């Protein structure tokens, strides 16, 4: 079989009019001789509406029942899309996560896919049907409904493509992956092809189109992803194992920026190693995703340690620090919410040294203080004061050629 | 176990505020020491909204996919009600028709329940949980979703009560079964207790509160039904095998009226037996529910035959007659849509002769033409011109004591 898995997000099917247009797009692929499996999310604002219903009943809705509620969203979508395909004269059949026995862990609202039984899918494909599957959802061993959390529908699509040994196309409201979000960098250029590694670095540092876990899964099973616009035929972006000429040449492939982090600095720690062990041990226990860490020795041989964490976890971080302070009242800290975390990503950094140096030079020439910095083999991330964010994006975007040639 | 199955209809849970009140009512039963299983329908106008979505995609939506769509309605209800119960400090768990493997026939939108696996329900009850089940829905052998059609949620409740050997309470927006719809007979009295047989006769002749099939199933398994108001503590109506003193005394227990029928008269049939065989055979093949039949010989030894059928089936009836007319152009017919079908029902008719005679006398005294009449052991049904309907209801209601004593 020649199977393509197409995923359409909530904004692509936000109305019955849009659903009909998506049906036309699917039919074009079917007519081109492909076996088509479609993954859909909940329609437009449907999930928000369901969450509001739950919130009006309980401040902290029961997680199991929340998933019973949320999974109705995609179920509505798959039925309407299947009806639209059938109305247009094609054979189609829908399946929920439960009907395909998409086995997940039992962590409600953030379940992870363990396995998918594709028997019903392959049978339906053999009968010439277009198969429409509810994304974002699965079931536990006990057949309790689960949802996959952020990036869930993309992950469903990749997992199905992996099991079906097909290709995977992600259709969304942007027409591909840009070197930088075009709302932030005017004239940002579209990337025709990007490696899994680069895409994962960009996704985990603030680039919004693809979620990290879907790209990670595609990487694991070596499923090429094609990201493009639902309602245009503009060529999109291929995400795969790389190897293209363009890739080798670009030092910096893309950039991402995040305003979702805070910087915490714990001051004047007397016995650094023990203190760091204690601090990051306890933050880890609370499930706080500590990202960048830097430390600085003072003249008195005490240590300041800074780290970044997601803004949403601030209350948890403060809880850990207050508990520590109760035992050791000398502990003090500063919170800085006024930061931007900016990353430049590129496979080319592996072979081209000096990107970090160039970034520091650009910052220095423009009197921008680099508050923290970390690097990986293919990424450099640095923190600046928030009001400088746009200036940094423009400087980096321009210097490393992330804009369209005019 | 001491199990009570409570069913709450769509109007009882039409908002999250109402859902919280229903939760309070369920908790009172739980506190009284019962094991509670709750069946809910879709919230208020939710089903209509889903149907409108489908209609905006297809004039004749695919039946399988329609049920995928419709079953989301009750799934939303069960999750929200369970959340409300948990929020109030009680253990609760929801199940869809699929999760309980409520096996049905595969007739989408009008499936019939074959069996229910109550293992999960009894396990949850043993753990002290309130069990909340989606009414109106089930699955086929292949785990395709089905819906049960009109009266479906009541039927789900009765079926579960039968399997669990519990009692069944139907909560709705009226506070019991009245001798006649109080919107039609001012001061109609509430019936404290009514037999399955009477209730079935009333339900199949236009009384709206309970659907025929749910009462029939309760009768089959001898499950007593209690019908009462969701939001008041007024005593409701018990539907069971009868035996109460009140029942034996009343000649007429209740009355029903329907404006949903048409009268068709086929004129001047030459060979009556053969013609009737042909006519009703073909109407039966088309699934038309022919109700009352009367025939009249003319002076020329030809026959007129009249029958009533649901208004919705008029086009099918006319199709049958037109096909007949193509073969035999002498066939002619008249349609009368301007009729009311009124029924009086009472176990007492078994022992008290003369109810039919009394009805004819009342009609005659008031110059009301009885167009057709049929009787069963406990029912008399007659057709009058629609403009006389209210007058007939008042006459019968008054004469047979269906009004409250003041």
C-alpha cells in the first residue's frame, strides 16, 4: 500500500464550510492514487468550550472525567468529516481512539502512546475507504479515555504513520516552517527542508508550529513529515533526516524566541556543591523543568546560581525556596520575569565554529547584556532583557541570513 | 445490593447549574443507603445542535457517522455529572455505551438493546462509587456506535435496572403521569399508580411522558418504574403490575390524544378481500404503521376502507396508492389530515362493560361525529374532526372523573 497520513488541526476544520474544503483536499490525494488516513483535532474553539463547561462545575475537574469530556471534541470532527467525504461520493469511515485501541499510559491529559492496533485501518483501506481517525486521544488498558496533551494530534498522526509505514503530512494554518516566526521577523524565509534535530531544538525553544514530541517520534521511526498550509498549495517544509545541500551550507537554519520563562537567582550560597545538589534535586522532584543554569563566584567565595524555568512553575519554585529558607534563613533569591530567551539553531554549527562568538560580538556591539547562555552541538540560547528581544531577533535574523532574498 | 437506577433527561441537565442540582439529588439517594446508577441523556438542546451540524454538511448524513456524532452528546453529560459528584466529595465514575459494551442491533438511529455487560458497574458500586452511564447509546458487535432512537435513554435505564436487578426511577420535567396532559385538560389529576398495560396503551396513543418501548421492557422484566419531577419532591407515579385498590375502581385511568395521524379512505373497492390483502400487505412491506381500520359496504356492493397512519408516512402511503393506480386506474382515495385521535384507557374496562357505549352517547348528545373507532380490552380509541378535540377531552375527562376533586 501507498499510505499517506494527513493531519488537520482545529483551525483547519473550525466550521462545516472548512470541513467540506478539507474533504476536497483529501479527495485530491485519494484521486492521486494514495491510501489516505486522516487525523483530526477538535473543531476550532470546541476544546476551550468544553474546558469552560468543566470549570463551571469544578475548579479542579477530575482528570479521568475531564478526558471523557475532551475526547468528544475529536469524535464530533471525525463524524462530520466522514459525512462530508461520503456526501461527495467517497467511501469513508471514522474511528475514535478507543475503537482503534490506541493504547496509552494512564496519565490523563498528558498520556503517551504505547501502541496502536491498525487492523481496522488496514481493512478499511483495502475496502477503498478513506479512514478518519480522532487525534489527541487514546485509551488505557482498562479502556478509560485519555488525551495526549499539547501536540497530541500531531503525535497521533506520526504514530499512525509509523505503524502503517506511511508518510505523514501536517496541515495547519501556516504554510511551513519559517526560519523565524514571520510575525516577529519581517521577511523571515521559509525553510524548504529541515532536520529532525534542528526542528526539535527549535520546537523546544519556542517555535510554535510543530510540537517537540511529534518531531521526536517521527525521528525515532524515521517518518518524514511534511508541514504545509491546509488552504493553499504553496510548497511547505519537509522535516526529515536531512542530507540536503541547503542544510549543510546554512550555519544557522532557524531561530526561536520565548517569553515564557523566568530567571531565578539564588544568592550567596556558602557550600556550592551541596547547595546545588539540594536545590536542583528538590526542583526535579516537583517536576519543574529547569532549563538554563549558570553560576558565579563572588569575591567572598560565596556563589550565586541562576536558572530559568517555565513561568507557570514559578509558584512551585518559590515553594521549594521558602521551605529551604525556613531551615536556613540566610537563603535569599531574586526573580526576574522580564526576560526573553532567544535561540539560534543549525546543523551547520557542528562544523562551523564561532557562532557563539559571533552572537556575543553582535550583542556587545549593540550594548545588549547577555544574562545567561547555553549551547548544544547545534544550538546556542541566550537570555536578554525583554525590551531588547525584537532588536536581537532582527540582528540575528539579518546577520545569519534568515530573511528572504529580495 | 440495593440498587436504584435513576434516569435524568436532557431538560433536567440542560445547564451546569442544573447538573449540580441533579448531583445533590443523587447524593441524597446515596446517603439514604442506596447503590446509585445514573443514566443521563444529552444536555438540553445539544442533540439538536449536533443534528444541525450534520445537516449543514449533508442532506442525508451517513447513518453510521451520525451515531458517531450523536453519541458525543451523552458523553459530555456523563463527564460533567461525574465531575459535579466528585467535586461534592463523592466517588463517581462514568461509562459510555461502548465502555459497558451495551450490545445493540446495528440499525443506526433506531438500534435495540441486546445485552449489557454490567461487570464494570457492579465493580464500581462495590467500591462505593456512584456510576454514571450514557443513555441512548450502545455498540454493534463490531464496536460501531449506535443510538436507540426515541425513548432511548428511558430504555437504557430500564435495561440496566433489569440486568442489575434494581429499581428504576425516571426523573423528568413533569411530576408524574397525569390522567390527561394538564395542558389539554385543565385540572387533570395525577395518577399515583398505573399498570404497565395502561401506560403502554396511553404511550402508544399520544401520551408524552413515557415512551412505549421503555414501559414494554419494564413490563417484560417486571421492573417497577417511578416517574417524578427532577426539581421537586412531589410524589410521582408508580408504573408496575398493578394490584392497587385505586386501579380496580377506576373504569378509565387516563386519556391520550394525538394530532399526529391522518385518515386515508380508499373508495369503491370491487373485490374487498383481495384488495385489502394487497393494500395492507404493501403498506406493511413499506414499514407503515397502520393503526385503525374500518370498512363500509356501499349500496352497489363496493367497499370503502379507511385507515389511519402516522402523518410522517403520508408520502409512503401515497406512493403505494399511486403504484396501484397505475395498474388499476379506477382506484381512488381521499386523505383527511384534519383529525384527532382520542383514547380512553383503563384496566377497569375489563370488568365494566359499556364504556364504548357511554363514549358514543356523549358524542351523540353533543353532535360530534365519530369517524372511526377501535377498542382493545382496556382501551377505546375514536377519531373526530380536529376542531372538536378539546370539547371531547373536556367531556370525557369530566365524565370519567379524570379531574382533581376540588
